[in-house]
């Protein structure tokens, strides 16, 4: 059962990881990775335009975020090309037809240990940051902003550069 799996419990925030013998970087916060700002696509971007943008900017993937700030998923260059070539999507279709809607989110204040648990099963995690926003009548709400996308390579690069 996943409820008896410590890694699942840590990944989903039900258990703080207090096990011993963890690497030196385990409790360092995700914000220390110094991620670059993400390239974000709106849902109406066509598959053709998404491919062009990703190739031109040198990205393999990008979050698809609605105008409201809702994170819809991730679009990857390889999945978009594969879907179009297989006939499952047309170049003119919006990227929402080829997005991965199964993704993990992690906060800037979360640990690299938690990130490591996520990356054991997922190719990437979307780094989010919550901001308080106020509307015209003065009422407030929390909005989740995409801060970046982190991969196992980002974690490996950080660990190898800072290895003690």
C-alpha cells in the first residue's frame, strides 16, 4: 500500500523525512537550485507554434498555464512531435491536445530530499510559489505561480558542483 511507503508519504507531504544517513544536500531548500525562469505556453498555442518556440528557445518542455494561472500540464517537444507524426494530433491543434496532465508540483521551501523522491518516478517537477493577490474590492486570495521546471539533471548538477 502506498500509505505504508515512506517515499510516497514524503512526496505527498504526509511525513517529514527524519531518517538518518541522508546525503548532505537532503535538507537544502529547492530555491537554492537557482533555476532559470520558465518558458510558459498559453493553452491556445498551436502544436506547430509550440514546436517552433521550444526549438528556437532551446527548451525540451514547457508548462502550459491558463490566463487565470491554473497549471494545465506540461508540453514536451518529443511528445508533441510523436503525437503529430502518429496522427493523434494536427500541427494546427492547440497544445492542450498533447499535454501531460499528470505532473508533480514542489514548492521553493521544500527540500531537495522531497524533490529526489519525486524525481525517482517523474521526469520533472513544476516548481511553484504561492502569492497573495488582492482584487479591486480588497479581498485576497492565494495564487500559485510557476517558478520553474526542475529535472534530475538540475539536481545532479547542483550536487556535483557543491559536493562536499
